[in-house]
C-alpha cells in the first residue's frame, strides 16, 4: 500500500508534526529574528489546521499534503536557526 494514504499514515504524520510544533513552542525562537520565526511558526500552524480540516472531510490527499507542508515550514525554520531545537528525529538539525 505504498500508493495509499491510510488513516494510520495520517495519524503518524499528524503526531510527528504536532510534537514538532510543541517542541518549537517550548524550546523558543531566535529573538533577533523573532518576526521571521513567528511567521514560520504561524505558517506551520495554519497548514496543520488546514490538514485537520481536510482530514475531517475525508480528503486524505490534501490532508497529507498540508501536514507535510506544515512540517516543512518547521523543518526549514529549524534548519536556518529560527527555532532553538536540537532534535534530529523531528528536524534536519544536529542533536546535542
């Protein structure tokens, strides 16, 4: 079932992205680039919300796309140092 978006797969991606949002919120942001960091976080949260809406309406394709866009914003923010995260399981950053 590599070409099917299942409920289980969506649950996994929603869980990972929710955990990443919570980690960003708890670890903090680069205060020197606060406006940009908050913009990236806001974009991630908006895409996450869109993903939830699509899933609720059984539109799994768009839910999957939106939740991945959400995580992409988080990952990009982490990668360029906007977010003070050091978890290579959730982000493409070095772990401490």
